């Protein structure tokens, strides 16, 4: 079903008349599902994860011996009239079958080295790393889709506000035009209302163009085609967040960023263990082989005489190799171990730096959300004032006590404040999503735990 979302929306758009009220609604979950199916990066990460899982499942093959089988067969024919001596007979004067020779063998070989002891952990770390890489790829895709989706939703609301403002500008222009024709208004007022109407048209066109750009980017990201409408932008949910250090203590060690760095430390330590065991532990090689060979002869016609032979044997060998050079300071093996130990220290430093950066990201996210919430509260107060001013302007304009230009200005002020609030609420929502992403949890959990009181 997931892989048919884009197609279904295209079909719906062809069947249903293309109006804002009748367009199918594309939910955020459907957009994420479609993006998951169409993302090349996510598919690549999924393939790599499957490879790592297969590799871990095959861990026992490390200790399995190598087995080889071989077999052979040969024969020949003496033609009539050929000269030769046949055992137990005289000259060969007829076509004769010289017989069949066969050989077969099997060899089982096994090699043990110290590095084999760390192979299980190495495969396990590789699988965990692949899981984290896949999750990180998905999280990045999810963040991008969420941001694009809600920006489109906000753009649609902006267009609705601009359309309403345009309708009022058109009504004002019609009113002033009628008054001008009846000699109740001057040309300056007419031109001012005309200019306000054209400005409203341009503003609406700019907002529509912006939404088209957002839609194009969204379709490329998710693979969704056709016309659709998004869910409505949710009302802001204010958060009463604790100190960043507390959030870090609760969520930090479970984040993908920290877990990935911890895996790098484990991997570096595993490399050191592998090198040490591989260079200090003797290498044991053992093999067992079995072979068989046989041949036989028979005259093809009239006279039958021949012989047969058969031989078989079992062989075995054991070899122990002690890597003496690895014990010499400054040898290639010794230097490789020292370099691997340095990599462990570097990985530990990287882990510490990742934790510091994560804490700083949490601080920035918390501060941003708090500032945005303060701004939204202030903007709501500004809009209340702007709405009242517009109402008074309407009354004054209708009574002839306010110029057309001042009335247009009041309407434009109200529109701009509403668009500002819409932008603030969108940014606040995305900031909350960003904090949830930094903590590697979901927004619903953050809102449930830390929901605060909105003034």
C-alpha cells in the first residue's frame, strides 16, 4: 500500500475537480511513507543493514573448515589392426576397449588464529552500526519531510489570509469607484484604492509562487505527485522545558549520535584485540585428506582378458606457526597495534566532543523555543490591537472620516501581523520537532511530558 500513495493521489486529482475544498488530504504519515519508499539514501542504508545482519548470522562460518572434493576419469580404445600386447593374450587384431581409470579425493583443512576469537564481537558491532546508520538516515529524511510539509500548510494559510485581504481591497476599490463616479470622492482616493488592490494582488501572487516552490521541493523529496491539500497547521503547544542538563541526562546517552560514537570506541578496541591476538597467538593449521584411484582393462570383442588395480590412502598434517616478528619493538605488527591503540584514544575524544555538542544543541533548542513562545504571546497582543484598529478604520472610512490610503494601511498592517504570527507558530512547531529529533524521541511524547500553560 505504501508504494501506491503517489499513484492514488494522482488518480484522485484526475477524478476530483481541482478546488481547494475538494482536493484529497495528504496526511503527514502518508507523506513520510511515500518518502520512505522513494528515498535512494534510505534504500541504500536498508541494503547495508541487511548485509550486516546476514554477516552476523554467519558468524559460525569463522570456525568452519574448508572442504574440497575432486574426481577424475580416463579411458581409451585400441582400433582393429593395431599391434600391441595384451596381458594374457596375443596381438590385438580387433577394436578393443582399454578400460576405465578413475580417481577421487577429499580434503578437509582448518586454520585457527587468535584474531578469530574477536570475530563475533566485530560482526555484532558492525550490525549495531548499520542499525544506527539506518535510523540516522531515516531521521534525517523524516526531519526534512516534516519541515517541508508544515511549511506548505503554513503557506496555504498565508494564501487564505491574502485572498481575504484581496477581497476586502477589491470591495474598497469598488466602493471608492462608485463614490468617485457620483462626485463624492476625489481621484486621489480612487488611485490610492486602486494601488492598494494591485498591491494585494501582487502579495497574493508572491505567496502562491512561494507555495509552488515549496510543493516542487516536497514532491522531489517524497515522490508524491498530483494536487493535494495538507492537514491544518496545529495550534501551538507551549512547552515548559527543564534545564538542558536535565534533558541531556534523561535522553543524551540514548541518542543515535552518542550511541554511534560509543560503537566507534568499541570497534576501535576490537581492532586492538584482533591485532594482538592475531600477532601474539600461534597459528594452527591442520588438514586431513583421502584419495582413491582404480583402473581396469577389457577386450571389446570375442576374447576377454584384463586386469584391475585399486589404491587408496589417508593423509594428515598439523602445522603450528609462531609470529616471532610481532614481538620485536618497531616491527610492522608492533606499530599497527600502537596505531590501533591511538585510534581508541581518538574515538574516546570524539565521544566526549559529541556529548558536548549534543548538550549545546539542546541548550540552543530550549532557548529558541522559549524565545519563540514569548514572541507568539506578544504577537497575539499586537494582532488584537491591529484588529481593533482595522475595525475602527472601517467605521471611519464608511463615515468619510478616514482616507482610502489610511484604511488600506490599516488592513495591510493587520494582514502582515497575521502572517508574522503564522510564521512564528510554524517556526515554533518546527523547533519543537527539532528538539524531539535531537533527543531522538517523538514530538507527542515531548508535548505530553512538558506541556506548559499558554498565556
